[in-house]
C-alpha cells in the first residue's frame, strides 16, 4: 500500500483536526469566502459575479467558494496547484507536462492530456473562457479573487461547465496612482518577482501595467544527465486600459503574454517490471521501485515550451433600468513538448513530441434588468470559434531494436539472437512487399497531424421572481449548438508493426482456420512488439470527421431569505458538454463499424462494413476503439443554507450530482482511450465555516464528503495487476478512483498589533485527503494527502511586507497519478507530489 504516514504528521493532523472540531462546535462563512477583509473590524461584504451579476456572497444562492486577494497573499498561494489547499472540493493535478493541468470539482473533471477534449471544469479569466489547460496556468498579477462554482453551471456558461467553473477576477485599472512590487526567494533557488503600476492617463482613462517572473531549480536530480528537473521558468506581462467617460459606461481593454520554458515532469518508477533487465542489459539505468524518489535517469530532458497570449475588450453600459455587457476576446496558445517517455537512460524512445497551435475567438453579449418590481431577468448570447492544429511524433531510439530483440530471446539460450532479429529474413520472405528498413530501426515510429475546428453558439437567460417577500424563484435556460470538424494525417513507419503475422503463418503452411491461434502460429508470439500499427485516417469512406450536438440546459431554484443573516436554497439544474475528439494515436474506428462479434483485440473481419467500404485500403492490424466521445449531460439536486453573523458563519450544501456520458480519457501506454461512462454519480455535502471570536483572530474549517461511483460503465478501461496494461473492464458499481471520500482544510489567521505602524500577521492551513485508490483497476495503490502550510508577515506602515513562508512543511510525499510503462509491459510509473518549499518575501505598496 502506497501511503506515507509519520508519527510527526499524525500528531500534527490529530491536533489540527481536534482544533477544527472545537471550532465547528462553537459555530462558524467559509474562510475562503470571508477572507477579503484586509484589516478591518467591521464585517466585510464580499461581492461575487458567480451569477454574471454582482451580488453579495450571502445573497448568491449557489455553492461557491471565493478565495480573496488577502488570502492569496497571506497563505502564499503561489500557483494553481496551491489553490486546492483552501478549497477542498477542488482538486488540481499536474500531469505529464507543465501545460497539462487538470481541474476537478466534486470528483468530476477531465480535459488535460488530450487536446481534443475540452475540460469539464470551465476556466474563465476576467470573463474570458480559456478552453485548454495550457491557457489557464500562467501566473496572473493583480488577482482580486478566485471564485469556484461547484456543480453544473451550463445555464449561464454554456457547453463549458458540466462540472463547475473557476472564475479568476483581476483588478481593474484605478484613477489613483498606485502599485506594488515584490521579490521572493526560497529553497531550490526559487525567485519570484512581480511588479504592477496603475493610475490615470486623463480624467476618463486609467491604465495598469504588470509583469511577473518565476524561476526555480528543479527538485528532481537526473543522475544520467546531471541536471535538475521539475523546475520553474515562466514569466509574463499584462497591460490594461480603462475608459470611463461617465458613470454609465466603461470599456476595459486587456492584452497579455506569458511564456513557460521548463523541464517537466519527472516520473517515478513504482514497479520495475520484467523489461527492466532488458534495459539494464543495454547499459540503461532505472531508479527502480522507488515511488517517492527525487531522482531520475533519462537520456534526454523532457522539455515544455508554452506561449500564451491574447487580448479582450469588455464594455459595460447602464441604460436606464438595464445593464448591457459585451465581452470579446482572442486567445492564442503555442505549445511544444518532447519527452523521454521510456523514463530510463537507455535510448528506447528517441522522441515523443507534440506541437499545438490553438486559436480561440469568443464573444458574449448580455442584458440584465434592475427593476424595482418582483421580476428581473438576464438574457444573453455566447459565440465560440476555435481552430487547433496539432502534430506530434513517437520514434524509436538507437537502443530499441536491441531492446526488442532481448525481449524476444529464448530464456533457454539467452546468448542467441531473439526472434525479433532472427526471424526478420523469414518474415520478409513470407510477406513480399514488406517495406525496407530494419525492424525497430532508429527513427521509425509514428508521425501525427490533426486539424480541428469547433464552432458553437449559446443563447441563455434567467428570470428571478420574488413570489412573496424574501421568497425568490429563479428559472434559467441555455440552448447550445456545437459543431466540430476534424481530420487526421497519421503515418506509421514502424516496419514490424505493419506486418500481417496471421498471413505470414498461412504462407508458412499453417492452416488458415487456426492461423490466428498462437498455439499454431509461432509468429503471433511477437504481437506484443507491434504497438505502433498502421492508422486509419479521417475522413474516410465511412467516417466523415464531424460531430454536431444541441442541448437545452436549465436551472430551477427556490431561495428563501429568513433575514439578512440566514437564507436557504434548493436547486435542480442540468449541464452539458459537447462531444470530444480523440486527437491521439489510440483514436480508432468504433466497434459499430465492425460486424457483431469483433472485438477491440481482433483485426477487422473481412465482411465488416468498414472493410466493404475501404477494401484494400484498410490498414493491416486495425483494431476498434473510439474517435470521439458523446456529450456529457449533468444533473444536480442541491439543498443549501448560508448563515452570516458578526464573528461567525457557515455555508452548507448537500447534493446529488449525476453525469451521464462522462468522457473518460485513460492513458494506454501509447495513446489515450476515450470513452463514455453511461452514468457516474456522486452524493455528498460541503461545509465551509469560520469563526472570529475577537477582531484579530479568525479560524476556518472547510469539509467535503464525496461518495462517488460508476453507476454504469460497461465499456470502461482499467489498469490490470501484473502486466499493468490498460484493458477493457466493466467498472459498473465501482467507486471512482482518485476521488477521496473526505477532504478537509483547516487553519486560521492572527494579527498581533505591535504599534500604530507595525503588525504581525500569522497564517496556517492544513489540507487532508482521506486514503484513496490512485487509479481504476486491480492495482491496489493508494494515496493519502497531508499538507501543512504557514506564513508570517510583518507589515510596516501598511506599505512594506516582510514575509517568511513554507508549504508542505512536514515534507509529506505521495503519488498523484500512475500509468503503465511505455513499451515496458509489467512496469508501472507515476508522478509524485512536490517536496517542502520555503522562503522569504519583500513586498512594497505605494
């Protein structure tokens, strides 16, 4: 069992949980929701835009957590990964590259790893949708707050929000000169520098300029290359103009650019399988069976380069009793990655590269009323236009041929050549027309090009009806039409993977009726080395490369406000995410194109519709799979209560959330298996509490319980113990892996006032996730998350901050994700968490 528990950690956790239980007993708004108080004795009114209208948090009948600028600074939340330490219903995972970051809310979320899949959790920055994770992870200056909306939000956010929303709001330019600069230094030579300035250009025009730089040495040492990996090297700039000729009109223009150039992400070896001896026989190294190692051994560094840029314009116009808003934006992403995907110092995989160019255009217009009467409404329309050009390559390195030959040797005569090399002349003779080139020759592999176009339009609206005093009925709807067009140009040059070993057996004299049986056809023992078979491109004679989806999502909510301090709400809502496209090598024709009885492991039968249509153009060794996944349809039933009094408050939401057609994306070792789960559901509750017994002392406790399972997933896939292969498995009735049953964040803040010009702010938070199975299947590896963070800040004259901070202070470690070894059957790999980080910071405000 893969868990990390120390006596010190258990003691810390027990003490903190004991403190939390006491705090909750006393009573308790969510700390993340009330932390906007910079330094005031009065209760702070938190304004959120979760419903696309500015309302107080208390009056927003949605399950939403708000992380304020004050909390971001006090808790030293340094990037998106840190946000989950204060929002327990949110999980953030960084996968095989800097640009592949997955956001999960209430256990639902996907979209990283496969550029053809939009995330189930929509990310918006200043009202602009960021469609892919590479566009979501840059370091943003001037963040005012981060709102996390839990549950489907498709009524107002269209096709991009079947699981929830993360909305980042940054500061507008101000008509008063001001700004701040900060410099931070920490272990691993971490340097973060940020600066921003804002002020007036005239009586009606204000500006702001901001820049940031973030670098850190890697915390994983590559012993083969003598370099550090998992480093930070990113920076960016942002410029804004605010035109405000009157109180009724303003126009905000934003342009930004950020860049990432990092060596990421190192992999740990959890199980050194039977292929490990072949790697070592070639002189390669593996950091074997060390699941939490901070060491690696590869023969070239895995690189990540991301350029993320764009501009937006938002116009707000108050016309009598109506507020009009228009937001238009362009976003561009240029991504280039390359990884040594065998994760050994042997040169098995020569290249595993990807290059993506993503161009996204969005436009939104909405009108909101502000009548004095019992009825108000919001109506709008949203347009989405995206073009993606993606390419990549997976090639063999110089050692692959010898590696494959070693694996095919007869253990009784280990000195003799293996069948992979020895049988090459025989197979060439039996299969005339076999292309030139040695089996497993260096540079052979697959070369991919994908072209993807997405157009979508949504029309949405909500109506709030104050039925009687303090009782409001909200009804909303969203009609979305989405169309995708895609084409592929994938070429396989691996000579051996293109051989028809069944025909070779027949040509060698094996009867045709048994040629597909390994007991009678000795060539079939080499099928395991045919892992880059020829590809069937789209469009073709039976697949047009198009999807078209339409959906109407709706919301019905009753909200009763007992008084200014307490209200309750009940919500029934639906959500929608359009079809996703499998832009990976594992995209294969669906089984529906094959005659009944064919399987994903069997070649296409001669009489299948696809063979009838394509005839001799059908690639050898073609198997079934999926090109796309059908839409996701979400439903939620939620009951919530919000209480806010002087000094304490709470938010409680109980829910049942169902996702029909959840788009599962599972790594197979060479590509991604995209499939729909018939139904996946979660039942749970979220409790956010705070208590402030005196002016300068505040405690918080946030708790999430999730009981999540696959109600039906007949066509699922999962890791199998022993081979660690990703194989079909009926997952119906099983708990969803990777989703902890319990998650809790606890902590507090204390301000010690030294004199009129100096004070000390102390912050501590602790995150715990209950043990959970890491991946679906029979691989019984579990993780437990315990993360203690703290910071102390000396504030002088409300201008100069001097901070000491630390994250993961107890240096706990856990494995975040596991997957099968690439071209290494029986090997299991994974990613581990970040180690302890700490440092100091200087910030000056003016």
